[in-house]
């Protein structure tokens, strides 16, 4: 029996991860523009934002921009003056994401680097990262390649998040651990109204 379902997702979103107009637009319009409908859920985005904020991250990297939905959550969690470097292979995806970053008011905190991440990661080798986010689809073996590449400049990274959307490990790492975390957080949020 699944422990993480649409009902729980809706509950968490309603009570702790409500989308504002700009971020909802990024999620809804990306498929309308021809991008695959594989964005993370609102509560996963909020979770990313909280982790970035908890790490007091000033520099972050995202591999796989898509329409900018997860990147917006990450950018909003960065310290003032922080920067998200997001790598995207598709020019079309980068264009859509750029529009969404501007609409969400985080364009000044985001740099989109277009090209194959195997090559574009080299541009960031000397970057002292606070947090790294890797969105993988279909080919889980790519995660090993990317992690190996990130390790050469990721000594400053306090967290590496890997979301394998079509791999069972996604359920293990996100659904099980996040469920317990969210339950504690939702109860505790009453101590910080409006957060």
C-alpha cells in the first residue's frame, strides 16, 4: 500500500506549500508550451526551498531546468545576493524557464547555462557551492556520471539532492522520508504563523 498519495500531497500543499500565481503559472504553462509534464510537486518545491534556506545557501546548481518550476523554489530559498546556476540542454526549455523566472521575480538570482551538462559543468568547476540539485529522468545511470562530475568542485556543497522521477529510489528517498518530515513540520508550523 502506498504511503504517499495524491490526498496527502493535496493536504501538504494546502497547509504548507501553496503556490502563488507566478509559480503556479510556471507549472501549468510549461506543458502548454510543449515541455514534458514532469515537474516536481508543490510540496517538493517547498521542501527544496526550505532545505536551501536551512543550509543558508548562497550558490546553488540545478541540472535540468525544464520550465523553471523547481528552480524558482530554489532561488527563493537562497540568501540575499545568492545565485542559482541552472543547466539546461534545450534552448526551448531555457527560453520558457527564463520567462517564468522573470515572472516570479527571481531572474536576477538565476543564471541559465544552455548546453550539455557534461560540458557546461566544466564552467562551474571553481564555484564554491552551497547546495546541488540534480533532476534525473529515465536514465538513472546518468546520476552516477553527474555525481562524479559534481564531486570535483562540490566540496562546499552541504547537500546533493537527487530526484529520479521514473526510478524506484525516488519513492524510497522522497516518499518515505519526506512523509515523516512533513508530518512533524505541519504540526510545528503553528509556531511560525504565516511562514
